[in-house]
């Protein structure tokens, strides 16, 4: 009877030992990954945060640059395509396009989105 009891206890003990060893090996990998991904400053703890927050003013300025850059590309492309065929229609479309962009720029200027002091 004791031999059958020992065999019944041996199997769960082996399973639990195997699971503990697997968890231990996973924990070592997680700790190594945490150390590899942390900022390193000559062996010392970093004095400041590694990732500094960026200013939203730069983001707004970048979006404005992209919008006006695309405007220039669209105007030059439309001039090549439409000006030769229908110059009056091209003039109306171009002026309305530029007017919408100027109104948007005036709105951003009056709402102080371009002001660096804020």
C-alpha cells in the first residue's frame, strides 16, 4: 500500500516541481528583459526621465506645415492640369481653396495656437 501511495505522490510532486522550475526560468527572462530595456547611464541610475514630453506647439506647427505644403503641391498640380483647358474655372477653384486655407490660418492665429508664449 505504501508503494502505491508513494507512486501517487511522486507524480504530483514532479508536476509541481516542473511548473516551479518553468516559472523560475520565465521570471529570469522577464527580469533580464526589464534590465535590457531600461535606460543605462554609465552604470548609474539616470538623473532624469529618459523620454521627455514634446511640446504641442511643435505638433501644431508641423501639422500646419504639412497642410500648407500639400496646398502648394495641389495648386501646382492643378495649374498644370486645369489652367490650359479652363482658366476661369481654375481661377475660381484656386481662389476658393486659398481662401479656405487663409480663413483657417486666421482662426489659428486669433485662437493663439501659433503663439509660443503660452
